């Protein structure tokens, strides 16, 4: 199901980093994200709600340059 908040999700298991690109074009890297958390986010029916409840504020992050 398309999200009105999340444009794309990329998980890098070798570094436990989750790259989230928002529909606004802003892109963030969340660090120390366990594979189960990334998979649950990917599988979530409502991505924005899941992000706000389970990702935002729980993992260290940094903003990246927009693609």
C-alpha cells in the first residue's frame, strides 16, 4: 500500500542502517536498527504510523542530502 509519508525504505544489514526517504524528499539514516525492526517496518500496512510508533525517537539518526 502506498504511503503518504514514506517514499522508500532501504535496510543495510551489514551496517544495521535503515535509510528512510520521505515523500518530501528528506532522507535519513537510522543506525543500530535490528533486522526484525526493519522487516516489521517494511511489512507494516500503514508505514507512517509504524514509523512514528516504532522507529522515530528510538534509534540514532542523521539527515542525508536529498537524492
